[in-house]
C-alpha cells in the first residue's frame, strides 16, 4: 500500500487538449509542455495521453526528459525549450529539436556530421531570460547561412507578463519585436517553418500570437495561469472551461483523542481550543506538502474540510478531525482535489503558501506514484 499517490484524470487531460484545439484550429501545431514531470502530473503518463489524443509536439526542458519519452515509446516530435548542453548534442534522441540562443551551440553542431540538427532560434523580446537580442541577431544569421549541418526549423520567444496584467501593451510590444526578428530572417533568406510565442495565456487571450505553433503549459492540466487571465477571458467573452487533472491523496495513519489545551506538533505552535480528535497523515514537506501550510492548510476526510494543526513535519502532518464523521484508520484523504462537495485547489494552497499554482503541483515529489484514472 502506498502512503501517498496522485490520480490523474485522463478525461480532464483530453478535455483540456480539445479545448485548446478548438481555440487554435486544426492548422496550428499544438505543443503541450510536459517539462518538470508534466508540471508534477507525471511525464510519461501524461505524454502518452496527449499523444493519443491529438497533440502534435511535446515540449520538454532538458535532454533527459526527451530520452525518457523515447524510452517509454512516445513517438511525437519533441522540442527541448530549456538549455541543451554542448556535450549532449551528439546523443539527442531521434526526432528531437531544440532551442538555441548561443553562437557556441551552432559552432559545436558543425563538429558532428552524423545528422542534420533541427533548431529553433530563441529571440529576446523583453523577458531578458533566454534569447538572442535583435542587435545580436545578424551574427546568428551569418553563422546559420554558413552552416551545413543545421536546419533552422523554428523561431520563438516568450512573454514576460501576460498572466500578470489586465493591460497587454507589453506583450504587444514583445510581439512587435518578434515580428521584426522574423522579418530580418526572411530578408536574409532564412525562413524558419515554425513561428511560436504563445503560452497558455496567449493561446486564450491573443489569437494574433498563434502564428502556426502554440506551446500550451499549465492550461493542459486544467489550471489557469492566473486569476487575471481568467477574468480577462470572461471580459472578452472567451467562454472556456478547464478541468483540473490532479488529485493528490494519502491515508489516515493514526487517530487520537486530544484534550482541550493540548499542544500539537514541533514548537508547540498549536493549542487545541476544544476536546476532540486529531488524525496523523503520513505526508510532509519531503513529499511536497510544504511547511508554509503549518496551522493554515486544509485536507478532506470523509468529505469534510479538516484543518492542518501544528507544524508540517518532514514526513507527517496532523489535522483536526473533530467535525468529520466516523474517521477510521486508513481512510482516504484528499490533499489536493475534490472529495464529496468540498475541494482543495492548487490556487488555494498557493495563496496560503505565498506562491503560485504552478509551483504547488510541480514541487510534489516525483517518487509519489502517478496513476491514470478514466
């Protein structure tokens, strides 16, 4: 018996993928991001569902993820959108493309005559993370025109603040910069087939950012990039429903009577305000149930919201189950997701722990089994 496990709804994944397909149409490449263990949902499990239900590409962060997908039998084209080390270049799996923004990478590719490498040039348009500035782009153009071992398959960029603003002027500025880069390449006789910059928020809010390739991230998993994105979509009359795919569960490991005034957990930070029952659950911050939820998180047991009391431990938490009906040893507990009429959302956990829903799901320990459910 597992102490903790994650159930992934196949139905929700398929629904979300079809929702984005309807938005962008059949002619646009739909490339879900499955990096970071599919945002915590399970790299292999999720990728196989997406492959079977209409995804055109899969985006990963690093070569090891591409290798794991190939070893698992996934055959979709893969785009590495993080950094590909120079030493990893000759051993990339078949049908794997990768983002480039260093001259050294292009030069190194000329050392390997074993195959033609397909790259996507990343353009710096205002995020100041990965990317080639417009000022430096001519250097890359010169090198690419000389290269016999590299195919410029795509050009890309990434929005900096689309999720964080109601006003999208900065995103539109980035889009203008990106179009300038495309024009420069085309005037130099380099015409990459794919142009892409749309993440989940842009795919929902900015059809002009689709070009012919979109990289949907958190929306794949039924989560909104932000509350602002959701509100902006409603104001624009964009009527879409996303279905969260993840439910994180554990079991009750112990139940005990506790008297009023008893102190609970490390540091004695919680004093029982009444006589009641507490349950010990075998998960903690090692598993990804973060310490910031001490004395303020909630879990669901027998459909009842039960507050976390005391400090979150490395491998355990304590919850007040006084109001839950007839709690028993090894009862199923929902840490994230729905049970009965109640729900604990990634957004709720994120707010309590001063972070975002992205981090809530991705930080869940990879050793915890991910199980697909219909």
